[in-house]
C-alpha cells in the first residue's frame, strides 16, 4: 500500500511535539502533527487555547506559558490532525491512524514520538473503588471544565500534589487534606543534590515549590507528612483514607481521593516499534535508549520530551527543538554546522533545566510499598489480577512479564498493560531475586488502540 511521503510526522501535541512541529515547519519541512486530543497542549497545557483569563490566572504562569507555544505552532504552517488515534507505527516510517471513524496510513522520512508520560500506578488497598482517581485526572477536570470537586483528599508524593492543591485553593475549593508519603530517608538522600541551586532555573523551581507550600499552609489545608501504610476504606465506594503519620493511625472520611506517585515515560509506542529500552535506576522506570538529539535505536525514529525520560515541560520543549534539528539535518534541509550552531544554546539550557532533577528524583523516589503491594491488592484492573497471583505465577515458573501474561492474562485488557506493566515488572523482580532490568517488560504489539474489522476494510491512505 502506498501513501503520500511526508518529510516528518510528529506524534503528540504537548510541549515537545508542538515545539518540534513548529521548528520543522519553520524550516520549510512538510510536517504533520498527530494527536489524540481535540486541541493542542498535551496534559500540561490542556485547554490552553480555550480557557478563560480567570482560569489561566488560577492555573498560574507555568500553564500560561503554553499559550505562546500553541500560538507559535498554529502560525508555523504545520498540518494538524487532532482527535487522531495512532494504532501502529512501523520502523519503515508508516503511521497507521484512526480519525473520525476512518483508518488511514501516513508515511514519513522522519518520525518524532512525543507522547509524554503516564502517572505511575499507585496500587493501594482499595484503589479500585469508585471515588479514587489520579491527581492528573483532577487536573484534567480543572483545565478542561474549570471544575474542582469539594472534599478532595490528595495523597502520595511529588510536586504535582502541591501544585494541584494550590490550584484547587485558587479555584475556591481547598482540599480537605494533603497526605504526603515522602519519607524522611528520601529527604535525607535528596539533601546532597541541593548543590544544583547554583543554577538559576533550579533556584526558580525551588522558590516555586516553597510558594506552593506557603499557599497551602495559609489556606489552612491539613498536611500530614511522612505518611505510610495507606489504605482506602469502603465497600461500594471510597469512604475514608487511613494511614500512619507521626506514630499515629489517622482516618480521614472522604468520598473522593486523588493519588499520585510521580510519572514515568509512556513507552507503549516506542516498544511496539522495536526501540531499545534501558532501565533508569534513579527514576525507577524503563525509557528508550536515546542520544542527545533524541535519536532512538531505530534509524528514522526520534523521541522527545517525557516519553524519552522524565524532565518536565521546559525540558520537553527543548528536547522537541533538538529532535527537530536532528530531523532537519537528516532530511538535508540544514547543514551539520547549522544544526550544531542552533543546538548549542539549547543543550546548555537543557543542562540547567535538568540541574534540580537529581534532587527531585531522590526526594520523590517511589516507595517499596507501592512498587510491591500486598498480595490482596489488584494490580491488573482490566483482568482482575492481584499481586499475589503474580507471585504465585513466579513460583510456578514464570520468568518474565510475558509468561505472566500467558498464565494470568495480565496486560491483555483494554489498557494493554499501561497500568499493570510497571507493577508486574517490580513484583516479579523481587520474587525472582533479580533486577527490574533483567526481569524485562511486556512485549507490546499493535494495534495500540482498538480498531474494528469494518474500519480496516474501509481504509484510506494519506
């Protein structure tokens, strides 16, 4: 099957994808930006083009930064295909899509994957009850509709919890409580990395964090620190969150709980293509093997932003720019000298933007109790597989996630292992007495999104 050959396809319209597409189009490349959402911005800048001035002010200057990025992309002349699901990408540059009920295949000489990150799963007892969601889901509600639920309890670890709490306060619906699971041991481990404060971006990030905590304190939000042993209580829905903090057991009655324990790269697409991945022992996750430009192990596939390693929105934007320069050079649109000259300040900026990352990674490292939950906790929600069932499979001879998939169907449900994949990896690694890297990950296969036989039969080519 033949299709129009584009110079480049960019997958994902977050900060990395927007910057990559705008840079490519700015140099005259024929570029198409594909994204599942209805408007550009990704998760971090969701709704940036349509939100009211009041909501922008509520969400803060970091969110507002996305408006200029989206406007730059719109003015670039790049082709934009929103509401487009990608269900297969091949090493040969074929991208199979589903849009408005129609299946089509596009081709490009260079592909930049900028699919971002996923929230790390937080498998606590009771986490599958109605009324329990991720912090990211609450942000989607806030950014897309300007709505904030009352009586919200935030629990977990990471900067997003404090940012979300401050945004809820600004929206007039202060959380009922914030339960921070960051441990004292992680706080001590992070202290040596504060030398990063010699860099201005690191100091700015730290000041923002302190300002968020001050806003939460001034609003009277109850803050519990160093919490552990979290358990969500309820029968048909969440009714309370119980935990231990300061040597005492606490119980907060609530019907709405938002969990968060950091983010990890969205690796489904890069794995399905066949890109090599490596274990990041600091961030406790797999990520694609990339060079400084974002070039993967597959010749014409580049990866930009959090899909290639967690760094945050500004780092993702810079990575998108660098990946675009690499693609432009390979397309013959700029020389090596021009590429390197434009990349030099970007590489310097990225080093400074990443200066505080070792501190954050040490401070907010995931706790063992969420990496290897108790036997009774559900870890594959699609197929109702518990942690204990995975351990039993290991005792019966399963040597890796793909064997567990065969034994238990874990990873074969609608999410295709996006949620349970990291959990199966950690549980197996501990049970087998080996590293997560040696344990490996699911073998991801297309289709990455559901399609029907009828849609395939009515295929277009573009």
